[in-house]
């Protein structure tokens, strides 16, 4: 019975040692899992920070791109308005020039008509005056001219 008791004690001691080894291994495994969990949390936190930084950079780039596009559109609109204003000023200048030419043409026509009318009205007086002057001063009419 002593031998059975010794076997039982040895078995209990082995069981106790195995249980302690298992407890130690479980504790080490739990510690390793906890460290892995902490690493994952830190890595996730770092990734989230990096993702947030990248998102902020991308948002800034998009904002800059939109601002540049807006500025380019404004510059194009300003250039277009400037061209339109220049074209309008050119058209106004051409219209003014055409109006001035038309007025000059009308003036010349009216002046020419009035002068011609005056000449036509005074032609007879001119002929009479010339004939009187010739008689008075004794100048004969040139040959071939009827007076």
C-alpha cells in the first residue's frame, strides 16, 4: 500500500507540476495575447492617425485644386470680359467713324448742291455783268464765244 500511496503521491506531484506548468504557460500565453492585443491597438491607432493625416492632405489638395480651378475660371472670365469690352469699344469706334463719314458725305453733298444752286441762280447775273464790263471797258469777246 505504501507503493500505491507513493505512486499516488508521485502522480499527484506530477499532476501538480503539470498543472503549474499549464498555469505558467497559460499565463505566458495570456500575457503574449495581451501584448499582441496592445500592439494591434497601437498599430490600429497609428494606422488611423496616418489615415486621418492622409485624408487631411487629400482634402487640402482637393481644396487647393478647386481654388486653382476657380481662380482659372475667374481669370478666363476676366479675359473674356476684357476681349468683349475691347471688341465693343472697337465696334463703337467703327460706328462713330462710319457716322462721322456719313455726316461728312452728307455735308459735302449738301454743300455741293447749295453751291451748284447758287451758281445756277447767279449764272445769268455773271454773264450780264461780264458783258457790261466788256462794253464799259471796250474789251471784245474772244472769238468763238457768243455773247
